[in-house]
């Protein structure tokens, strides 16, 4: 049973069942409480609403979870991208309704500022035209989206993408509320030991100040190591020309300033991105609660609204600790993108390799690279990322000979990108075209992007299916386990110690099920390296 739900301004809800075509299939019911309206209807299999991030947060705050939903705003973003090849278009219910009626499309509201504490005030949705009923608009837009989905090139794939994106919205909202278990005391101890004591007035901590002094002594003049242009000029005065202060460029330079400068840069990143201010702002009640944004990039990879959750430094992972009596199940997908390439290209040879053991690169090396795993990895990554020099180019001809369909798949995507055409993932997420003719350098750059887009984006589609399936397995088992972190090819589940092995097995089950669901029947396997630990640091 599907049920459409629209909020009322007084905290209530209007709802009605809907049929397979998105039309009302019963009377409209008015409930004084949105939360109780959902809580009282456990038989609903999928809720249709305008925005998961807006509505589901209210439900979770009241202890109400749902198994499935259809997020109209998330669906609109995918469909308008697929139909018009445009990303970043307005996606609100009001915008979708306006498109449906050929009216001027209102812009989305401003992006919500990152919140590290609950807010008393929430900005409302983009308003519908005066006199337009929200539930009627929701039903119209939903039915229209179902019809638009049916007209896509691969309707079943698009339906799966929309369902997976909506499931991702549920997971993201739950993870943001649950938070990553975080020991602020351990984090502070790490900062104190690495950075030294803090000084008042916004001055740099002791160790950074000492390194800055070493850099200045090496140059024989006062230099601020946090200002790249000052560093480049200082090296220039020493007869060394640099184009940047990137690590790889500095490491090629012989000068006494290099070692303290690199050490300073490492500590500077820690201090500014995950230092004491970050800790005070983001970690509360033993949890770090970032706001995850599914589909935050054009390829479908997630981003976060502040907090830097997807860039947690390895040293700081020591602060990520399971609660007493609980464990972290840390699961990392093994060679995800080459396996995805095998599945989407349907290359028989590569599918055979990807269906063998846990290490695709080792299996590839044993077959084609005289057992040299490093060379096999360089060759495969070169094919996917468009590297055209060095060892990658040397082995590309061999890859073309042994795995012609796989290499042709990414070559075709690169060519389409260079020509400014649309490029899509396996399920239908779209990389926008380019208006007008591209200059040669820009065309090559876009070709390299779209070459990887079809693989990375399809991997993001698979990851959504994985999250949805894993969440469902946990949900239906009545487990106390909670998804707390996701990043591209890695997922962390926080669970009671006695459930850890069951959760680890569920990850394996979910990965294989997601492979079949996303790509259909193929011999490709999607194994995970899984660790059951008390501390995130110990998993790597």
C-alpha cells in the first residue's frame, strides 16, 4: 500500500492511499498530528511525500521510522536531469507543479545552513500558488513523475534509481540524527599531543609556531607558512621556482625549509579542519552529527553540509569509538569501480575475473600481467581515469585486446563527453551536455570526466542499492544496529557486540543482492573487507 502525505501548517497532515499510477485510491483523511498519522499506519509500504529531509526528521524526533518512501523532490532532480540534461534545477514541489502546468518555475529556497544543534525555527517549503492544495499538487506531481519515468529509455532502471535515491534520503536522515560515536576527550588528547598547548588571542598552538619559526630560519627571513604566495616567493629568492606549494612539488625540492614546511601544512590542516573549534562546534553528547546530502555531486556521490565527515583524518579516527558493549562493523568494498565496469560493460573476460576471488587486481595480474598486481592496478585505473602516459599507456593496448568491451565502454563515454553529449550511468543518472563547441583542452578534460563518470556514477547507484538493502535487513530483523557512516565505498554500522557477526554477514548479503538488483544477473562479485572493532582507527 502506498500513501501520499502532505503537511498542514498546524503540525497535522492530510493523506490518502494512491494507486500504481499515482492517483488517489481512497478518501482524503485529515489528521491533527503528522507523527501520529504515520505511527498509526504501519501497513503503509511506501510513503509519498515532498521531502524526506523535512518530514522524516520530524518523525525520527518522535521515535517513528518508516521502511520506504518516495521523495518527490529527489525524483524531480533526477528526472529533470535525465530529460533536459540540466543539473542544479529547481526541485521543490512548487517547481515541479509549475513545470507540469507550464508556469514560471520558482527558484528553490536558499540552502539550509549547517546545523550543529537543533533549531527552534525551520524555513518552510517554497510556497505553492495561492489557492493550490498541497495534497492535490503532490498527487499531480507524483502521477506526472511516474508517467515521465515510463517514457525514459530504460524505465525499469529509472524506477530503481528513484527508489534507491529515496532510500538513500531515509538513510541519510537517520545517520544525521544518530551520529557517529565520538570520544571528545580522546580527540582533545590527540590535539594536545600533536599541536601542543593553545595560546590566547587566536595565536597558533605551540608546535605550529615552532615549525613556522623553523621555516623562517631556513629562509633567513620571516615567512608565513600558511600563505602559499609567501612560500613561493621565498623559494624564488632562493633560486627555486615553484608553481604551487602542493606536497608532491615540495618533495622534489632540496632545501632545509621543506621538512618543517610539510610538517606545518599537515598540522595546519588538522588545526583548521578538525581542531578544537571543530570539536566544540560539531561533537555533542558523544556524537558527531553531520548532515549528509545524497546525490550531492553530479555523479551521485554523497557530500555533507559542513563538518567534513567525508574527510576524517586517519589520526583522528582514534576518537571514533563504539559505545561500551557495542562494536563498529567497518566494511570497505574491494575494487568497487573495476567490478562495476565489468558489470555495466558486460565484458565477458572482465566479468570472469571480477567473479573470482576477493582481490580483482591480483586475479587480473595472474592472468595478464605476469603476476604484477601493481601494474594490473595501474592499467585498470588508467583505463577508467583516462591516463595516457607512463605505465598506464603501456598496458592499455593489452587491456583493449583482452577486455575489448570494457575499454570500449569507457572510450565511448569519453568520446561522448568530448563532443559535449549526454552521458548516463547504468540506471540513468545524467551528466549534463555542453552547449556550443568545446576548445580542444576543455573537450579532453570533459572526456576524462565522463570516462570515469559512467563508472563512478554507476558505482554510486550500486552503493545506494547496498544501503537500502542493508538498512532493510537490519530494519526487518528488529536489530538495534544503526548505520552511522557512509562514504563512497565504505559503510560503518554501530551495533551491540553480540550482533556484530550477524551485521557483518548482512553487509555481504546486501552487497551481492545490490549487484543483482542494480546490474541484473552477472557473474560479478562485490566482496567487502569487513572489520569488527571498538575503534575506527583499528579497522584500517
